[in-house]
């Protein structure tokens, strides 16, 4: 059958629900333009799972994307395909890099962080508790952001006075409305911060993941375990993924619960748990809408007669897949009591997110403690007036304004 006309994805992400619906209507996979690069957006869950577990699909653009060399110098999303860490690794390289990071994010070590996370959340809520009744506060800025940046900052050993700088450059990595020049400047600033962190930890190592990775690198004189670029880019991955994605899910869960009181009533009345809220948020509003990029190593025939050719780029459209009607009944409706908890918010296959247990713990903890502390919280604006982050990757809002308590009257 003839190939479909290319759908241009909106770099500002202004109306993702409509865009995801358009992708699903075009079939299991459809050609799209993502900031000037042609790729196959895959939104059918079965096909996406197949491709994410296929040895014929790679994440290594240098080795398996013929357009890599000509694309990277001029593409705003170059960092997403050019980093050298487990995010873009394929085969044995991916296994090697993943093994180094996995122990720090094991289920056992994550569970041991429960008390620390509760203490961090309590401190944040104590600050919010000092605000006068009726005052508007932005929960994106004052709740969704500070918890994950503090958790990943402690895990990675990022000094507290550097976390705001890291936050700014990481936010820009996910912003897809910036020009190539703006993104190049942001990447330079990000690497300068990472180099400074590495220099500090080489001089003053601590009980943190950055110090551990540096020790692993420096003890292997030939660089066979971890190259300098892999060290720097592994830190980049852990800090950026550990902050931005978790902040988005906290943002989306808060927004949903404040927009739909029935869902909050479900958990308060015991019809579901906070973990159910987390999983349904991950399905309904995953932190990442589209994740660039993967590459076909061979021709891949599609169910509708089209073909993804060897060398073609593939875009995993997780948000569109999570709400596919072939996967979930009434998929566009948020329902915390939904029996099926399946989703692909953390990916699928060998690249499944190592930080998933930590993210789930952070989100469930912050929601539980926040709504216990502020049972009368309300959005300060209509939910349909909330502005989306300018990104086709990151799924959150620029602000989440609320009033924590009603204004008191004498």
C-alpha cells in the first residue's frame, strides 16, 4: 500500500490528546516529522512491545542510523541520540552499562529510602504549611520539583547549591521548542556542570553513585569498563531522568485528583490505594509522551502492509499507546479503580527504566502525605486553563496553582 503522508508533530506539545488520537487513527505506525527528522511513530501497543524487544531494533544511532552524521549537527534533539550511555547503547554495551547502575536502584536499596523520602516530603509540606490561608501556590514549583531533585541529588551526590543549576539545564533538555543554537548552548552548560561535579567527587569522594562510578572508571586504567564519555553521560542520564520524569508524574497526579474529586474519594474511602493512583496516572498521563529514537536494523513489515525499512528511525509514542482502545476499555478516562494496571510509562524490554521503583515510591509518598496535610486543597484555576510544558517529550504543566486552604472568615 502507498506510504502515508507525514504528520508533523507539534514541538510545543500544545494539544497532545488530539495529536495522539490522530496517530492512533493512522494505524499501528505512521511516518512523522519530529523537528525536521523523519521517523515512524508507533502507537499500537502490541507492535510497540514487539519492536522494543526485537534484536532487529537498536538505540545506537552512531552504528545503525545512516542519517546520524548529517542530522546531529543541526537537530535540536541531538543530545537525545548522541549521548554515550545505556540510553543509546545496544547489545553487550547496553548490558555492561546497565550492570554498573543497577545496584544503586535495586528494589532493596529503594525500599531503604522510604524514611528519607518521607522526611524530605514532610520538610517540603512544613514550608507549605506556613503560607496564609487562601494564598495561591504553584505545586509544580514547590512540591513536584523539590522532592525528586532532592532525592536524585542525594543519590548522585550533587551539592545542594548546584541543584537549581542542574534543574534549569535539564528542563531545557526536554524543551523541544528551542532552536539548535539554544540547545547547543544548553548542552555545553550541562556538560560544564557535570565536569565540575566529576572534579569535585574525584577530590572529595562520598557515599554516592557519582563517586562510585568515578572509582569504577579510574580503577580501570584502560577504560574498558567505563569511558570518560560514558561516565559523563551516565551521570547526565541518571540526574535528568531521575528528576524530570518524576516531577511530571507528581504534577499530573495532583492535577488529576484536584480536577476529579471522585478519584480522590476512591482512595480516601478505600476503593483503591495510592499505588493505584500512581499506576493509573502513569498510564493516563505518562511522564514522557514520545521517546526518541530507535533504528531498524532490517526491513520490518507492518500489519497494515507498510514497511519500516532498515535504517529508518522509530519513535516510541508511549502516551498514545497507553490510551489505545485495543489495550484498555474507555482508555481516555482516568479510573483509579481500573483492574488492568498495564502501561508502558517506564518503557518495555531491556531498556525498561531502572528507576521505576524509586519513582513509584516518591510519587505515592508525596501524594499520601500531601493530601493528609491539606485535605481541602483546590485548584486555583480551571484545569483546562493549565498551560502545558512546551515539549513533545515531557508531559507536564508549566504551573499547577492551588489554594491549600480556604480563606478563613471571622
